[in-house]
C-alpha cells in the first residue's frame, strides 16, 4: 500500500474486507475495523485520512454536508417560513425564508407579506443552487441562497452521480469552452446549461 505509506498522496480505493494498512499510530474512523493489528474496510469506497483518523467513504453513500458546500437541490415542500429541500442526504434540508436573496438585494427583516409571497420565490419541484449554512447536531442541514450566484435553475440539464465522485474544491461553478455552464454540487447533483454569455450574444 504505497499510497498509505506515503501519507495518502493518492486516492486509495478499497473493497469490503480489504486491508487498508497497519493500525498502529492511527485512529479508526467510520467504514473501518481493527483486526489482527491492521485496519480493514467494512465498506467499498475511497480511503480518507484526516491527521491520524482514517475512514472509508462508501461510493454509494448518502451525502454528508459540510458548511460552505455548494449544492444543487430540489424543493419538496413550501412550509411556514421555510422550504424543505431534497439534498440527496439522509434527511431533507431546510431553506429558511430569512436565508434567501430578496429581489433587488434588499437587506431587511422578513415580513408577513414575504411569507405570503414565498411561492413567488420557489415552489415544489424547482431546482435551485445553494450553499450549506449550517449542519446541526441531529444531522439536519440548513441552506442559504443569499449570494446572486445561487437561486432557481432554469433551462438546463440535471444529472445525479454518487456524491463521493464530487471532490470538495474552491470552485464548483465552471464555464466550459464549448459554451456550457456547469454546477458541480457537493451532494452529487449536477446542473448544466448553455452559458449565459452565449445567451446574451444570441
């Protein structure tokens, strides 16, 4: 296991029951078990090491949110002062009315009228881009769309891939040379559409 010995310089893929490396000096994380002085994988997936903590992220596992993640998601329900959102996670996410970008970029307290107008912002079935604002102790995820780059997605193509295939990086909004804008959601949901610049030219 050269990757293990060199400090995990490469992404190491393991299958269930495969030996990841020596247990000595490392902490056992989820997806691993200690047996005969060695760490073994209990799921098939990619090995992740954070300092001395070693875990295996299953390739088909549900998305586990982290603050700052860029996500593509679908509105499931319009409720009292919030939207419930499908995030490809164990629990549906929450988007509070207070966490959305108001038309014109106005910064103010949300009013009764804003609550009545919630369906003018998002309705059931809408696809949106957003950012993870908080992850609560019970695992629930809260989103926000306060930046202009987030919001409703129209006239494009939606794709779903295993969340483990989307690496966390500084940039998740990309414009390809072929004239396509793409959003790589950390949750495994991907959005593609013709570039806005191209639309402007036409």
